[in-house]
C-alpha cells in the first residue's frame, strides 16, 4: 500500500513537498530535543569511547558550533562525531548498546561493504558517527546524498545513493573545553572547517550549500546504501 501511495504522490508532483514538510517538522522537534539534552548525550558518548580507548571527536556541525558559536548551532538536530577507522574496536556496537546507544542506521559503500557512517539513538536524540579514513596527508569521510530522482526506499533497493568524500588535513586531536566538557577536537580545527565549509565558515549563511563555495568536498563514483536496524 505504501509503495502505491508513493507512486501516486510522485506522479502528481506531491511526493517531494509532503516529504519536505514532514522532514521539516521532524527536524524542528529533534533540534529542540538536542538543545535541551544534547550536552548530556555528548558527555555519555565521550565516556563510552574513552572506556574503549577510542578518541571520538567533534566534526561537521558540532565542530563548527564549538568553534564559531562556542556552543551548539541553534538549528542543529543532532551531534556529529568522528572516529578514525584504525581505532574502531570490534565490539563497538555491543559497548554502545550496553551504554544505551541503539544503532538505528548504517551507511556503507555498495562495492566494498565498507561502513562509512552510523547513526545511534539515545533517549530520543540522534548521534551521527562518521568514520574517517587516512589518505596521504588527509583524512576523509563519506557523505551520502539524496538520490537523483528516486525516493529513498526505492533507491536503497536499486542503485543506491550518490556520495561525496569530504577531505580534511590529517592532524592530531586534543581535548578542549566545550560547554563545561573536555572533548576531543582536531588540532587544526581552522583547516578542517575551511575544508568542509570554505574560507567563509565564520559567517553564518542561510541555506548554505557546498556546491556554491570552494570546499574540499569531492564527488565520487561510489554509491552508498543504508542498513536500517
């Protein structure tokens, strides 16, 4: 029944507008929850990874907020963290589950099966973990984009999603103060933010899009897929 409804909505041009309205409502709810309880989730996540001997660090919107806003970005609905691929423990999912972080989604490369991003739910909050891979003098993570024309379930069952690599300079990580917590951040935070958001990252820009600015986000021929738990 769902597939039939989707096809009808797509045929009359209503599918995308309805999806966008639903996404906007969910986005606002998650942003409210995150700003209320996100710091507690971050503290708990850091403790779990520390117990595993893994450095988990701020990246993407969480890093931008920490550096530019000295807090969370007001409209951010989740927390973005990164880990290095070579530091991932084999029992990551079990340890996260024991701490109350429930794995709800994995993004992986179709040709290799390599997991590049995981999303966990914790007390109705979402935590995104990006897996960083070393390449020469850089690290990169993989960003899954919307399918060119298909809704996500059809895309996931067929040719997958386009994806980009987001390159940042390889560097060490250090703990810095963030809203009363000491959290790992890249030593070259400025270099990371310039690579991800362009040289204008210190200026908030409404409806910012990487395609409009000079960044180190590179489109690839890889296709990625989602595994839902």
